[in-house]
C-alpha cells in the first residue's frame, strides 16, 4: 500500500483545487482483487473517521473485473456499497467492463476477452471456460453467463459513467485525446487511449485523474495523475486523496 504523503502539482499556472469542504478518494484499477478492495475501503473509512469532512466522494476509476481471481466479489462489494451510499459514490466505466455485455451478444469475442483476463471473470461466476473453446462452446458459454450474471451486476455495469468532474480535476478511466475539449471526448479514447495521452504535456484545462496504464508508483504530472498501480500483478491498490490543493495517497 502506498504510504500517505502530500505532493504539489508542478508545472501548472496555479495549484489545482477542490471546493472547500469536499474530499475525494479516487481508487485505481481493481481487476478482480477483492481483498485489496476491502483493505482500501477499510483504510478509507479509517481515514474518514480520523479526519472528518463535510462531504466526501469516492471515485472508482473502472476496470473492476478480469485478470484477478474475484471479479464477482468485487462487483458485489461495489453494488452493495452503492446501494447504501449512492450519493457519495461515482463509478466510472473501464475498457474491461465493455466485454461483459459484448460477449453475451457476440460470443466470438471470447477470443479477445480471454487475452485480457476474461476467463478469470467467468470462473469467478462459477463457470468453467476452456482456453480453446470452439464456436459452439463459445455460444453455450455466453448463454450460460447470461443466466448466472446477477441482475444487480448487470444494472451496475449499465449505469457506469464515463467521466466525473469536480473543481480543477477531471476523472476518466484511460485518459483523453489531446487537442479536444473535455466535453467533446470520444468514448473509445476515454476507455482505451494510452501513448497519445500519456506523452502529452499540454494543459488539458483540468488535471486528469486516470488509471488504465499500470505504473509501479502513482504518477503525479503537471497535467495528470495516474493511480493504476497494477493491483493484480503488484498486490497494491492505490487510493488517491484530494482535498483543497493537497494530494495524499493511501
């Protein structure tokens, strides 16, 4: 877990800020690591208890499923938490979430989904997919998955947002296309973009908080903050804390 620290956004004409009385916890890509999610939520709640604030918002940056062993449990945890606290949770859509509905509609997508950890997701729902499923097996697998996927999970995935903005910060899963206004971004870029965004040093108008591209330590740049620390591979799930013009990490 990243140790708590305060950082300054360097290279910006002014320090990025949130409205007074607001604190944001932004959680990076979970990828089926339910134990890490439980740990981060516990630490977040402990931090809140020790440091009360008028309003806090939990922003989950997408990629809840695939790769790790417990995608079903991750979604169940988020569904339950959202039902209890809908006013304090913002759940964004990641590129991995697109495969659930697409696979049910187009079973042949299993071939590409399994390269991204889709088989681990199916197994977390009690299914037994094979590495080299033929067309008939893919169709049957999609039909079976459609039956076992809880309606609560389906509804949760269907209402995921693409972006969230607060103060001088803009939250999105993968990033944005440089040179295009934030309100005109394409869904494909916001879910999938990498180098064109990561290598850009332009001022985007707001500090972009994102995941999608794993790093060993969270990156704080002049125009963006990356909080995807590769939970499924490193065992570290990062939570960014924003309050006023300060940055901390859990």
